[in-house]
């Protein structure tokens, strides 16, 4: 009879979305999952874990170690331990793009700039000060007042040739300003792109504080927004590493830490294939 494979899970309980990642005993990514966190983090994390296993066709008994990360990591009731999202994003980004030296994680509530070494370990980091102005929430608020989806906001902003200057430094005021800009006759795509420029400028300020060494990997939910990728690349004058998987860097990093911790504990250390 063939022995069942062993897996390792990472659950990233973010302020906005809860993400899950499953890796196998060689550290290869097997499955991911994402859903809104909502008002109950405990429920969201349990649901994410169940969905992850179901999608992968893996039983709970096959998962040897689970690590929680993100804003709600201490609310994960089934995990073995927790690791900060800074370390997890660094590790996940390095796993996807081994040349990564700088990580920009733009989430719903926080934006973090992280400098990493050639092993994907954190050397320095810096984050925004709990203000939504430089984060995904700023985009979410603008999408809401304009009745657009997140996908539409990013995509429409790509058509801009003359971004409107957003002067509000507060996300709440920016929502009102967005409507005013439109009332003054500015084009929707220019107002939307102006919002992206404002967020990108703040993020680049964070990146400068840790140092901008190539390659830069853009992680978090906002890395799925083509308008923000364009805006950051224009302002930085260099390409960013992104992919559909960069949304899962925190969860992937946590799953890879889970594998390492398990192997260190059991002495089963083997190198990644
Ligand atoms: N498919 C998508 N297209 C465009 N933008 C998206 C998409 N999915 C998520 N986002 C953006 O990503 C943000 C959420 O990112 P993420 O899931 O990384 O946040 P989080 O981890 O919950 O938050 P935090 O790390 O700040 O606690 C949203 O506010 C939204 O702006
Ligand atoms: Mg996050």
C-alpha cells in the first residue's frame, strides 16, 4: 500500500481577505483559496482551511503542520503556531521569485515595504501608520462610491492619459473628492488613475525607507490590480514581479514555514526538490 503524502498549510487571516495555501512535502504549492474575512475571523479561517483541503482533495490527517499569519493570526484555533505577515510575505515572494530583494505588500488595511536577503529572510521593513490612504481600502472606498467593482476600477484606470491630482490625504475625504472631481467634468478613468497615483506615491515613500533593490515583488490583493501595477512601474521606472499567485504570498510563506518547522521538530529535514 502506498503511503499517503504529507502536506503543510498556511492561513493568512487578513483584515479584508483570508487566504490559504497548501504545499507538499517538497515545498511545492498544491492549492490556494481566498474569501472575504467578514466580521468573524474565527469562522473565516476555519472556512478557508476546509475549502483549501476540499479543493486539494487532502484530508486533515494528512496535514502535518499549520501556520497562521496576518492580522487575525492569533484567532486561528486549529493552527500549530503563528509567524508575522512580514516574514511570510518575504518568504512567499522569494519562493515565487528567487531574485526578490524588495517586497511591497499592499493589503486592505496595511501597506508594507520589506527588504529581504538572498534567502528570503527579512532584513528591514516599514509599514503605513494604520491610515487607509495608502492601502487597498482607499481603492475599495472609491469603487463603492462610484458603484464599480474592484476589477473595474483597476482596469478602467488603465485608459487614463491625464490623471487627476487627488489632494485628500485621508481615504474618507478622498471618497467625497472623487465625486467632486467627476462633477467638475473630469473623466472617470483620470479620476481613478489619480487615486492610484496617490496610493503609489505613498507606497514608494515606504519603499525608499527600506531601500529599493531590484528585483521588486509586488504582493497582497492590490497586486491583482493592473492600474496599480502600471502606476508603480511608471513611478519606479522598473518592472515589478507579480502574478496571480502574489495574492497568496503571505499564506504561501506561512505554509513553507510550516514545512520547515515540522522538519526541524521531527528531524526529517530534506532539501526541496
Ligand atoms: N481581484 C482583485 N482585483 C483588484 N484588486 C483586488 C483584488 N482582490 C483584492 N484586491 C485589493 O486587495 C485589497 C485586499 O488585499 P489583501 O487580501 O492582501 O488584504 P488583507 O491581507 O486582508 O489586508 P491586510 O494585510 O492589510 O490586513 C482590497 O482592498 C482590494 O483593493
Ligand atoms: Mg495581508
